[in-house]
């Protein structure tokens, strides 16, 4: 029994550290499932808030309050942008892991610990979006350079995977840009709402 538990623990440890040479998706499905649920919950929450603000905007329009309707529409658009960006980030993060897991040579040459943290684990707390986006785009350029090298060596299939990896990384970067823009726009819209509310109450 002890030997069995030790074997299971070893496999889980190797998988989480990214050293297990797999040809399929991660075996730690429970952890993966939790992350998927958490991401989907955030995406759905922002999408629902977008619908909510859009309804408030429609109600304000019916009451003839165009200024309030405009602010609510800005909130709705910002939340929709965040939801769309988050979906792009999550989908491409998962695709990134799938591509790496499909080829041992690919994984060994590009997936160092720093990159794994940067591209899979996500933005570190307190780190600026612009800095994070710039960093992962550097890895897209690295992948393109690797693709060119593999192609010159006649490794057509490997070059194709490197190009796909670069495309996925860039797509994730674009998703992050949407999230950053949406968060900024929502913050500004909320400020407009508070200012509008104050000016109305002062009258």
C-alpha cells in the first residue's frame, strides 16, 4: 500500500512540476477541473454583468435619461470586453499546454520554469498588465525563431508546432490586452457614474 501511494505521489509531483514527459493532457484532472471552473465562473460573471448593465442602459433610455444610459452602456461594453479577453486567455493557455505535451523535444527546448510560470500560471499579483504582455510576447518571438531553425534543419512538423505555439502565445497576449482595456474602461465608467450621481443629488 505504501509503495502504491509513493508511486502516485511521484507521478503527481512530476506532472505539476512539468517534468513528466507526457503525450496527453495533464493527469491532475481534479486541479485542472478546478481551474477551469474558476475561469469559466469569472468569464460568465463578467458576461452576465454586461447584460445587466445593458438592461440598465435600456431602462434609462426609456426614462429619457441619456447621460445615465451612456454610462451604463460603457459599463456593459467594458464587462463584455473583459469576458471576451478572459476567454481568449484561458482557451489559449490550455492550447499552449496541449501543444507542449504533444512533443517532448518542443517542451524540452522552450518550456523552462520561468516560461511555465509566465504562460500557464498567469500574471503575478501586483504585476502590470503591460509588463506581463510584453514578457509573453518575447516568448512568441522565441518560438518563431525556433520554428525558423527547425525548418532549416528539415524538421517540418516541429517547425509547424513552433509556429502554432507562437500564434497561441500572441492570441493570449491579445486576450490580456482586452482584459486590461476592459478593466480600465470599467473603472472610468464607474467614475463617470459616481460623478453623475453626485451632480444629480446636488440639484
